[in-house]
């Protein structure tokens, strides 16, 4: 019985920990919006191009190379911003690739960043 209680407490701590470390899209708002292009492309467009959080996370995990970016590699106005986005990637996304991709798709679904 004591080990069951410890397992329940441990599961609760893991849940709190996962919630506390959730990826925040707050810094992304400086350059992105859900439904219209700003400095960076609209997240709806990004979601449409990649189709899934897993596909976007793979690009993040592979180093976020410009040639792998489906919008920046084909649209000059965003290709010109690629170096800035690489810096933001290194600061905010690197090490959180799966969470960042899931957060983008969740924001598109909810309509809120």
C-alpha cells in the first residue's frame, strides 16, 4: 500500500513538472501571428505546409536548416529573415523541438498564441 501511495505521488510530481516546463509561445508573437504574415509567416500557413507537429519537429531536430523550411526556402521575403529566425530557434526552440511544434499546432487549432 505504501509503494502504491509513493507511485501516485511520483506520478503527480511528474505531471506538475511537465506542466511547469511547457513550451511558451509568448516570444513567438513578436514575429508571428496565427492567421496573417508578420515578420514571419502565419502559423496557419506553417501548419498547412508541414501537416503535423511531428513533421515540423523533425525539421527542428534536424537543425532548422533554411533549405528544410518549407516557407523560408521558397519565399524571398522570409528567406531574408532566416538568420533572425535561426537565432530565435537557438534561443527558444532548441532542446524543446517536440514541445514547440506541438505548441504551434495547438495555437493554430485554438486560434490563440
